[in-house]
C-alpha cells in the first residue's frame, strides 16, 4: 500500500514513503532516522515495529524499537547497539499480566515490580540476568535465568527463583528463595540473618590456611547432633582442699537444661568428679589431691523461647512428592 505523507514537518526533516514503511530522517547534528514499518514483507519483520535509529556518531549507532507482536499478545521496547549487538528491553503481555526482559536488565537506582506490573498476580521474568544498583522491592514472583546482582537492599515478599548465581552486596530479604538446580550458588558478601530455621545438607567454615594463607584453604565441618546442643568448656585449678568452682555465663540456666559433664585431669595422677551439680550457674569439681588442673566440658540442650516455640523431630517422613526420591542422589 502507499502511505500519505504527513502534513507537518520541520525544515530539518525529509519524509520518504514506501509501500511497507514510512521514514522520517533528521538532518540536524546528532539526528537519526525514524522508520515506521506498517506492512510485513519477505524482507521486513513479521510484526509491526517503530524504529528510532541513531546515525551519529557513526562509530556507535544505536536503534530503539517499539514492537508489537499480535500473534503472542506482546508489545514493548528494545534498545540495540548495532556495533556490539548488545540489547536490552521489556515486553509486556497484558493478557497473562507478565513482563519479560529481552536481555540483561540493568537498573541504576531502584527496581520495583509494582511500577511495571499491572496486576498483583503478574510475574517478572528476566531471560539472562538483572543488575540492581539501588533498593529493590518485589511484591510477587521474580524469575531470573541468569545472574542476579543486587548492590543494596533486595526485598522479596513473594518467591525469588534464581537459576544461576545471586550476588548480594548488602541486604537480601525474602520469604522464599527457590534454587532451580542443586548446583545453584548464592554468594552473600555481607552477613546473612535467618529469622527461622536453616536446613542444610552439610556445613563448613572456609578460611585462609593459617600456615599457607595465599595458596590454600582450611575447611572444617560443623558439629551436628539430633538435639539442639550447646557446648561450654574451660580449665580450672583446684585449691588446697581439692575443690574448684566453675562459673558459667549468667544466662546459662535460663537457656539450657539436661546438663552433661566431662572432666579430664592434667599433669597429675588424680581422680576428678563433679561434687555439686549446676545451680545458680555454677558447679563444683573435686579432685583426690589438691592443686590440680582440670579441663571441663558441659553439654546441654537449648530451652530458649525460639527452641520452645519451634520443636522438631529429627526423624521425619518424606512428603508425598519426595517419596521414592533422594535429596542427594548416590554417585556411582
């Protein structure tokens, strides 16, 4: 079809009409070309598109496109650097209320899904990654197929699903993080505060090796038990009567019960036993000879408010969807 040329135009523009597109070229310094493709052809895109192409400087041409795909109920905007091929953009489907990024999505200050989502049940999906340099508040679900980098606060009141790595420089708050695969790694460069329980397959500390800090790591496994066990230990020396009083922290009896004792005499052939058990956060050790060094250890079970309010059974039946499956498949 033939398009009618616009009635108004400035002296710095010229209009070129074709059967499938309308072009407006600016002749001013730093200008560009606006191309409106209205009729798909064999050489044109399969959907209507409005292109705004930057022609100068010629070393870094850029093109911004407003695209509409009626076959998939999508429309949105995309920015393309012609030289590098890099692009970024957003597509919106008003029918299933979803917003999808067409490439990496970078936010300079803050990212809020409620500013780009029309309804509360919509989902935001980033096909490769998202970088947020400011505060992020996501009211619902965010799915990130690539890396997620949040420089400041990230607040997720819904679910956050990350396929690859998530790096958080400051705070990440969410009520649900869904790792898509067992190989998913979440790296937090600050502190991690967990208000509820932390369930894990295993745990280690990893530090620079004290004897070779520049070339090796030192890794230790956590101490684990079926109880919520606390461990207290120390050394005392008994007096001229063979007695030694061990003073525990002031909060000890308020936070523990079910006390168990271990004593080891050091440097002498002597016998040691607990003369009086824990009361008023102290207990007394008696040795068979005076002036003996004794190493002691007390283990106990937590009775603080969190432990009382969150009891757990160390042996539990699997959920129906997990029966017959392994959390950690056996490697042959």
